[in-house]
């Protein structure tokens, strides 16, 4: 079993050891989504628009999985830094139990609220029907998207990002094979499901990922000889986990739900604009992956060192994280600015979709480095057990800021589609200023300040 003590040894080695598998795993996760968008293109722009709105509504429901993953990574990481294996085990078992409860709750909410969520960001017609049908199938994927990440947070806390990488790589290839099989069937053997086959492929592959991750968690030394009684909910532990998970999950919920604000603004421009937005998000994620791998790695590294009482290593890890991430995303600028139209043609031959996507990607090229610094700050706050601040940052950046600046640039200044993207960019930029102010205050209280970034520091 993979397990690292992140409180000793060079930080550069820890980042490399954790970030590379995380980035590769996320690469295949993004490619997974790109494959879905590509296959939806076989059914036209309406199907791609339906995929965009259905996926957006679904991911609002799985935000809790991200929150539990972050909580497990931070809390179990802190316990490992303190060398308290008993508490780490207790937190891990209670966290998995809580993930099961959360999954059941989200499945009920999905059935009751799904149509209303999709109706907010779509107009009646074929693409809304496609999005709703896709969403209903994805409900069966909720266990994979909530329990799997929650269990993976336990592995991350112990320095293991390789297990999820392997699971996501396999899931990608399974998805590539299942999509056409389930969409078109085998002539004379089984009938195809059409567009809904994309959703069923996701259900099957993501469930497999969750089962594999759980098998690795329960195979660890600290989880041996488990008793069923250990899974009985303990209010104090549930509260501790929820207190850490809710802000992080809510921050992601805010991020996903901000897509509803964007899609609401775009729906007046037709299904081409909605399809372009969905394609743009897939391409943007691809170029963010290396930097996201770095920021994900910061949580267990900073959490273990904070638990061990090593504030200097926490500060250095934070600075190393955002500086490397910014360099990576700046390198993506020319590809997004000049190559956006070419990348879009992989998914659509609709001239209007290509034109709008190219416009959106130019704005993304400018703001990608800002995202990296924001994500680095969020990871630091989670590691310092101050995840509540990530929620307030998200509320401003993804709700208040984006809604206000889209309103300003689209409806007041009449900037059209360009105004939508500029509104998002300004919301992100002002969100960064708020995040920096919060990070400085929290770091001063918890680790004596952020200090100065030492680019050539040896660690």
C-alpha cells in the first residue's frame, strides 16, 4: 500500500510524487467528459446542449462528494501528522458512513428537484428533453460520484494519489468502449439506447471506480479488523467531518451552480451558445489539469505539516504550489487564444458554435492563472481547517460577483456574448483579491503569516 510521511523530506519530491498521478488522473477524467461531448455530437447541437444542461444540474448534487473528499484529506492528514492512527481510522470509517447517508439523500433530492433545475437554464424543446433524460439516468451514478471521492480523500491524506489515477485511466477506456456500444448497440444482438447510452456508460464506469477505491481503503493496515459497530454514526465525529466538508462542498456547489447563472444569461442566444459553453468548459479543464494536480497535492502536504507543527513547511508548500501552477497555465495561453476554433471543431461542425467557443476560450486564456492562485488558497484554507472561508469566497466569486458583472456587462453595457465572458473574468479577478485578503489573515493566526515566496528555497 502506498503511504508517505509528508512532514519530512524535500517538498519538491512530495509535490512531484502526489501531483503527477493526480494530474494524470484528472487528465483522463477530463478526457472522459470530452469523449461524452464528442459522442453527443453524433446527435447534433441539441444533444450537446442537452448534455451541458443535464451535466450542470447533476454536478450540483455531487458537490458534497468533493466536500467529503476535502474533509477526509485534511482531517485524516492532520491526524497522521499528529501520529494519531486511532483517530485517523475513526475519522475514515465515520466519513465513509456519512458518504453513504449523503448519497441516499442526494438521490431523493435529484428525483424531486431535477426537472426544476434543468427548467431554469433551458427553454422547452428537444434539448431540454435530452438534458432531462440524461440527468435521470445519471442519478444512478451518484454513489460513484459521492462515495468514491470521499474514500479517495482518505488515500490522499496518506499520500496516495496513484490509486485514483489508475481508476480514472481504466474508467476512461471503459467509457470509450461503452459509449458507442450502448448508444448504437450491436446489430441483430442488442438495440442501442441512443443519447441515453452516454449516461449509462457513466453509471457503469464510475460505479467501478468507487468500488476499486473502497477496496484499496479497506485494504490498508489502519482499517484491518473493522467491526460493523464502528460504522454507527457518532454525532461528534459527524459534526467534525461536516464542519470541514460543508464549506468545501458548498464552495463547489456554488461553483457549479454559477454555471446556471451563465447558462441563464446564454439561453437567450440559442442552443449554439449553450453547446459552445459546454465545449469551452471541457477544453478549459484540459489545460487546467497540471495546475489542478499541484493544488490538490497541497492539501495533504500542508495538512500533515500543520498537524505536525511545521508552519515553515506549510508556508513554503503554499508558495511553491501557486508559483508552479501559474507558470503552467501561462504556457497554455497561446493554445487557447489562437487555437480555440481548431479545438472546437473536434466536437462540432456548427459554425456558430465554433465562433462562440473561440471567443469564450480567449477570455479563459487570460484568467487561467487567476484560477490557480484561487485554488491554491482554497487548498491552504482546507489544510488549516478553515474551510468555511472557501465557502464565503465561493459565494462572492461565483454568485454575487458573476451575477453582478454579467448583469453589468450584458444588460447595462449591452456587451452581448462577449459581455458574458468578461463578466465572468471580472468576477474571478475580484474574487482573487478577496481570497488573498482572507488568506493573509488566516495564515497570520494559524502559521504566523504567509511569509515571502522563496523561489530557490531548498526543501
